[in-house]
């Protein structure tokens, strides 16, 4: 798949959906085989890289994205980054849920995320929870 480019005033983001990321020591993150210092990219860019690597049919948590992006205590900031995505972004933001396996959004946004996950085969329990052991994506 070719990189997707989205832009808005003051921001141009290139989404590379085939990137692989892995755990590193705090202050670092890994893209492919290259370990990078967190200062090599903005937090926003690091979040984009991590979220782009989540495969279809899998989900991960805001905290896991923060950990992989080199900022393990920034789960809420991950939500803030995803909330500000430009309309029509191809980044699979819908694959990020909370640590309890639930969608954190409300109203129409909740329905949009739920429908996108259902379309990828993600199943919800009767309590609205995704089984993270079955559908969770986590790099070891």
C-alpha cells in the first residue's frame, strides 16, 4: 500500500501503513529495524507511526500506543492526537481503544468507531468489551 498523505494548515502527515514498531527503552522508539530517539520525531509523528502499524482485525490501547511511541505515561495525549486527525485521514485511529477493551468515544463518534471495528471482524461482548487477549495487538 502506498503512503497516504493528509494535510491541514500547519501540518502535513505522511502515513506509512507498513511500518513495524517495537518496544525500546524509555525515550526511544523503533520504526522497522531502526531505533530512534524520541526527539527525532514529534510525539504526534510517533503516534502516527505506531497507529499506522496496527493490522486490520486487531486493536491496541492508548497506553500501548504511548509506550511504543516512547512516552509511556502519555495515554491521554494519544487520544488528543487522534482526536485532531484531519477529516478523511487513512490512519486506522479506530483500532485504538481504552485499557478496559472499550471504546472511549461517545455519540456518533462511538458508532463510527464501533462500525469500523465490526467491519474488520472485531467482536464485542454483550457488555461492549473487546477481548484484548483475542483481538489485541502488542509487540513483544
